C-alpha cells in the first residue's frame, strides 16, 4: 500500500517527527539544515524514504521551524534541494559517505577561509547535483571547489 511518501517504505509518523524535530531546532539556530539533510540522507540510504517524500518532509520541517524560515515562494526550490540529497543517498551506494565527506571538507575550509564558503547545506546540495550528473566519483578538490562561493 502506498503512502504519502510515494513508496510506502517508511512510516509517515517517524519521518514527520524527524522533520518537526529539525524544524523546531531551526527556529533556535540557523545551522540546522545540514543536520536535517544528513538525517534524511541516512533514512534514504537505509531505504526508508524515497525522493518522492521530500515535499512532505520539507513541509513538516518548515511548519515546525515557524515564520520567517524563507520566502514562501521558495518552497518548491527548497523541496528540490532536499530531493537531490535523498536521490544521492538512495541511488548511490556511496552517497551518504560523499555527503559526510562534503561536511568534513566544508568544516576544514571554514577554519581557514570562512568568507569564501557557501553555507554547508548549499554545498551539500551542489555536491549532490554534481554527483548525480556524472558517472564517476568526485575528487576532494572538486568537492572543495563546490564548497566555495
């Protein structure tokens, strides 16, 4: 039986609780999206969610984060970004490790050139989009380049 996640593979309640948890944390801090992305990517890598679930997951996150999260017109764009993270983690055996490596490289670069970097979440999305569009793995140099503005 299919559910709102599109594939019927993860109980809706557990992912909704996860999204609400990170949404509530977002209301208190602006650095939560990378954590949400990693939690969602882990669930995708374990086969618990599919890319079709990105809309519902982001909606729950946004609702829990409260007013002022982003321009209401950007909802579709934000869902698309989260969907890329889910696709990477669910379609590539090394997708989750690539996202973890991206965060580590971003953290390293942040120590020496913080003003030259994109936010971590934006870098993770760019790495996901780049990897989804190629047949080979990304190098550390390519990941670092995608972390920069």
